[in-house]
């Protein structure tokens, strides 16, 4: 049987066929190796490293809303990178929000993992940084959700006006989603390694219930109040050295916010707290067993126990306060204006009906509960239910300072206006438009108030 010319051309010798098969096998076996070599050469080139750095900086900037700049960026593996001299800047003001000495990252399809080394934060820029993160990350529904885990195993440094706070370790988990985005963080301070602080910020993207909720839990760790004072300005009145531990819950809408605080405050500066009325009490102390509910800066209810040891107080203010609040008191005949404080310890309950005070100091058996022991002076509290003082009496008592007798005071007392705006006056005619929003946002808080 004769073969066609074409078949004759492909009819190779057996040895030639074997040689061709070996060559094909060698080339096929060498292809992965050659691919790895070529990829390694390309990855090592400066232009590819620069392209990857810009891509990474752009992706982080778009996800978090801050401008990211790095001085050194290297791809150590196809899905791993290393960076030095990282700066996070405000997108509008270009102010540095945070500095990171070094970081290691791992990129995967389901999300990123980043380890930070020696990060530094400035408490003065903390509020603006959190606002940018809230607006750019939490308030934007993510249809292509990708998890971002940030670990700080060796801690970070927080610079504040009161000094430097070192956080021993910190973990942050960002969960973007289409319906609700969440940021979870856990941290422990270096000087308080026995406790842990848990923070969770969630954003509901549902158009009918759009809101941001913040939960902070710190049962054992003291938190400096100046770190949170930019968000909750009421904390500034406690003094620069004040600190807090306990639970905080906050629900925020565009037109209204509710806050529930339960815990204790330490290193409270009573002079700063009473600065608006002339600082009649100058001492440091604590507020324990505190439970405060706030709505748009107005107190709904406040309970707790106030205590301070040492310091001085204005005698005239104490006399007028005890009279206005109907507190049994015994003052010495001395003409001294300032009285040394031995101890002040009393429980308080403030709501729309008024204020109740209950002394917690021991006194004679035939005396009411003692609230304050001072130099030759004793102030007691009536036995319940006779110890209820009206809110008008509270305002008058807080203004019972030498400033109240000054003829140079303006016709409108701004301190009285402020006190009137924050005290829980009864709302006799609530507006119908705000009722649905209040019930939706504050239902859980109001239930706790009733209990």
C-alpha cells in the first residue's frame, strides 16, 4: 500500500519520534519553572513594585476614606507585601492622622490581613479620623464585601494633652456589607493588662432605619475621658485627669442621638465641674454606680454616688444650697469663707420629678443621713420620701454662688440657660413628628429607665 506524499512527510523514524517526544516533555516540564523565573524577575522590577504600591494605596484610600502614603513598599510574595513609613492623612486637610513604622500584609480573595508595628496616633486628630472612617466606610454599602483584619500585636502609642498612653495590643475587624457594616475592636492598655476594652460600631444601611450604633464595654480598664471628650463634650466638665470604666451605648440618627452610660468615673475635678458657676467646690473625687441616659445632650435620668475627700468649698454656697434644697445643716459661727472638706459622700437620683439626695456618711444616731462633713460643718439629707427637691431648686442651688449677687451680671444668665437645657424637665407637649423617631431610637433606653 502506497502512502500519499503528505503521509510520507510525517512518517518519521522511530528514533526521531522519541527525540521529539522527549523535547516536548522537557519544554512542558520547564514551562512552570520558566514562568516562575519570569514572574520573579517582573515582580522584582522597580516599575512593578511602584505599580503595586499605587494600587495598594488607592485601594486602602478608597475603602477607608483616608489618604495613604508609604516610603517603602515591597512584594515579598505574590499575595504578601511589606511597607515602611506609612502615613494616614485626612483627605481634605492633608493632616497626618496616624503614622505606622512598618506593616506586613496578606491579600486574599475573601479579605486582607494586616499587621502593624509601632503605630502612633494623636488624640487631637482622633475625632476627625473616626469621622472620616464613619462617613467613607460605614456609611457606604459594600456590594462586593471584603473583610479587613488589622492586628497590632506589639501595641500602639496614643498622644494626648495629658500624656502618652500605650496600648499593649489591639485587634480591629472591618466587616463591610450591603445591609450593615461593622467595625469591631479589642484593645488592652500596657499599664492595665488585666482588662480588655471592646468597641463595636455598626451602621444600618436600611433606608427606613438608617442609624449608627456604638457600643463600648470596659469592665476593668480605665479609659481617659479626654479621648472621648471630642465626641461627648459633657465629659470635658469632668476634668483633664478624669477616667471612666463601664459600658457605653449610643444610637445616632441624622437629627437625634441617644446615649446610655453605666459605670464609674475616677479622678473627677469638682472645680472644673462647677467652673461655670464659680467653682464653689475645689476637690477631686469619683462618681460610682453611675447610670446616665442622654438624648441630644439633655439628661433623661441620672443616678449614682458622688464622693470626694479633701479640698475646700465655699461656705456661702453651701449655706444657700442647703437652704434651697431643704437639707438639714449645722454651720459653725466662724467667718471663714472657705471650708476644708473632710469627706463628701452621697447618692443622687435625678429625673423629671426632681432630685433626691441620700447621705452615705455615718453620723449621730438621731441625725438624718450625713452627706458632707467639713470643718465644723455637717450637711445631712432628709429621709425619703421627703428628700425630693424640684428642678427649679436645683438650678437655684447650682447658681447659689457669690457670682449670683454681683450687680455686673448680664440680664440673661447663660449658666441658667445651659442648666435649663440639660435638666430633665417634663415634656408636656411632645411633637408628633419626633415621636416615631424617639420610639424607634430610644425604645431600649426608655425600657431601662422604667425598670
